[in-house]
C-alpha cells in the first residue's frame, strides 16, 4: 500500500520511501537500530533520532526522501554510489561529517559500504516548520546533497542530543529556539533561495510588556515560543529575532532568568526546594539546582542556609 507525503508527516518517527513504501530509518539498513527509544511528546523540535549500524556492503533499492534530512556521522565511515536516471552521485562520510539530503531527493539504485557507525539523523518536517514559521514560506532549496564538516551544525546537534538524552528538562521553548537557529543557519549556509524576509528591528513597548507579563504569570507552565509570539501578534521566527534585538538575549534565556529570580525569592519562604522547582517551571529539584548553581554559583540549599 502506497503512502503519500502527507501521511508521512503524521508520525514522530523518521521514514523514507523504499520502492514506494514507507520504511523506518532503523529498518533501512541491515543490522541498524535506534540507540534510544522513539522520541515522544517531550521533544517538540524537529524530529531527531540516534542510530547505530553494523558493517555491511550491499546494493540498495530505489529510495525517495520526502523531507530534508541532516545526518551527523559520529563514528565510522559510509560510502554510497547512487544512480538516478542518467545522473550518478557519490557520497563518502567519515567521523564528524554532516550529510544534508534535500527534500524529494531520490535514486534508482545504489551500492553502499558501511563500517560500524554511530550517527544522528534530523528531519526538517513540514509540520514543525509550519509551527515555527506560520506566516512565511520557508524554502530550503539545497543543491542535490551536501557533505562536510560544519561547526555550527555540530554545536546545535550537540545541544539537541544533550537535551533529548536528559529527558527534555528545558521544555518546548528551548527545543523550538534550537530549531529556529538551525533553520537560520541552513538558510544562510546552504539554501539557494534568499534569506527570510525581515520585518522591523524591535518589539514595541506595548508588546514587550505583554510578553513580560505573560512570562511572570506562567512561570510554572511549559511556555512555548508560539505562546510568547502570540503576545506580540507575530510569528515565532520574527518574535525570536525582534525579542533578541530588543532585550539583548534570546527568549529562552530570558524565561530561564525570570524563573531563577523567582526561585531565589521563594527561598525566603517555607516552600521546599521541590515545591519551588514546580512553582518556577523547572522539571525537578535537580534541574533547578543545576541551573541555579550555574547562574548564582551557589546551590539553592546553600543560599537558604546563608539566609538563616
């Protein structure tokens, strides 16, 4: 049974089409597997999966990639010789290389040679892209595929890997902020189309105050970038850019700062550290303690002891 591209968007697991049928990435390669379980609703950035694979050398059937994929090969080597109609392509990835596969890229047949590999794959899913850029047409038109090292992508992937591995303690705002930063880099470094159209330079005082009030009233909740952007009546992308220009910091960092300041104030009350963490939107006692120590160079418990 064939599946349309729209059907593929409805799942959180990354799929490609093999001879017209949808196949999970860890089923494409013999001996391949996910290193971690499928992502759940905690991660709300672009779909991202961790994989490993055993060595093999085999022929591949026709593949179609509905959406843009970014693969970061951490260890091992991968070599592919692909044929699509009268065109032939070659790709060779080593440790710490990135492979960008454009949307709708396809090949008729290929020969693949792989050593034992560990790699991360991210999909630029249309559904997530539309959430972040609801009022813009974002076209990441890449030239066939790109291979190489990229310090910015490496940094962004490392932050995403860490957040997912830790159970997504920083929430939806952090995931969305990293996703927007990824799109901005792809537009500047790889896309054939021009940059996303910019509007204005700063948030109005009215919109800024509305955002600040919303943050203070919702510190205990998982605030999304869309929630904040709604207060300024603009898209998450434009809000993020204008907020940074106005405040000199990213929305995520501003929210974390307000949570930490409120947590410090609540240390003067009789609330427990766990109760304070819940009241200020931190995922746990440990999450609050680690963030508090990084900001104030002292733990909440130690600071409370000094005030007695």
